[in-house]
C-alpha cells in the first residue's frame, strides 16, 4: 500500500526551465498529476518533498491543486537543513515560502543551517526510509542530480517492500504527443 510517496527529480535548471512559460513545464506537471491521481486511487495520503527547486516544487504545486478535490491528501516538506532558501534570489524565496506555507507538515532533517553536501545525501536516505515509495522524474540516459537518489531508491526497491516509479523522457514525450493530438482534434 502506498500511503507516503516521496517525489523528486531534476532541478529546474537541469531541464532548461527558467520560468512558468516554458512549454515543458506543463508537460511535467501533467505527468505528475496523472501519476498522483493513480496513486490516490491506491490510498495515497502524503506526498513528501524536500523543497528542492524544480520537480519537487512542481509536484507541490500539483498536490496543492489536487487538494481541492482530494482534501485528505497532505503535503510534507522535509528540508535537509534549516533555511535552505536563504541564499536564493528574493523572487525564488517568495515562491518557495508561499508553497511551504501551504504544506501540512514542515520540518528539517538537520535542525541547523547548511554544514556540507553530505546533508543532501542524508536527507535522501531519511526520506526513502520514511516513505512507502518514490516517484522520480529521471531518465538514466540524461544524468543529473537525481542519479544518486535513483541508485539508492533502486537498491531499496530491490530489497522489497518499497516502490520505485519513474517518469522518463519517453513518458514525457507521450504526454506531449497526446497534447498535440488533443489540439489537432480541437482544431479540426
């Protein structure tokens, strides 16, 4: 049973997405929504993110949208350390804080400020240990920051009793093609 789902993936800049107008963003959000709706049918209660910019925050936006129809769905933001956003641009901090303020649960793995990159790896281990599965937007042919997390999640899934779901480039391409077909059908 999938009650607590960790969602992660690429950072926005790894996908070349620098603003809300990028057409790829709508495709990623549609893929996230499609899978989250499927998991809601399997009794999903919590979506957990670490607040990383990119896929995680887009998943949070999607959860907040879905909560209107599924009020029992909860969002947890568990950051690796306190004040992870403090060195970001002010506009980005505002975006982040707006989403985090709407979360049902907020905490940090380490109750201190940034100490080192090791905190990020420990955050991944903690979130994997405290979830029933992971939805990872990651394509092994296009490596990036989720590579380490993908390997950890695959190892945990191999040991049993943990579910690993991926959204890869092929999945995103299918959604893009579906959208094109819908536009074509609407036009003709």
